[in-house]
C-alpha cells in the first residue's frame, strides 16, 4: 500500500488567464487610426467623436488626434439618469 498519493492528483493550478482590461491611452496622449483606447466588458465608457466601439465593447480611434475624456448626464428611456464617461479623439 502506497504512503503517498499518486502523481497528478492535485486539485490546484486551474486559474483563468488575465484579460488585460482597462484604459490603454490616457487623456492628452496621441492616437493613430485603429489604436485601442479602452478594453472593457460592458459600456463603462461610451464612444464619442472619432471613436468607435468594437464587438467586445473595446473603444478604438478612427482618426489621428489626442484623447480627451468628458462626463455627461444621460437620460434613459424610463426617465432615470446616469453619469456616463465619454471618450473623444480631437484632431
């Protein structure tokens, strides 16, 4: 009878890979067309001028310029409001 368990019986070591989400270009930094500004899940930040939203909610630049962040009150259809963060690229 073995005193130790056989190899490969551990239940540890299963962790998901990091997704590397977050802001990639901050306010005042220059962008090129197609460069990723923010990687996110859901719409924490909304696209503004010269910014588009990808299929996985990633915000990327359409034109060359400088990144700018603004906040704005947005009304929903049920007349409730929320403060949204908008990302713009100004040429």
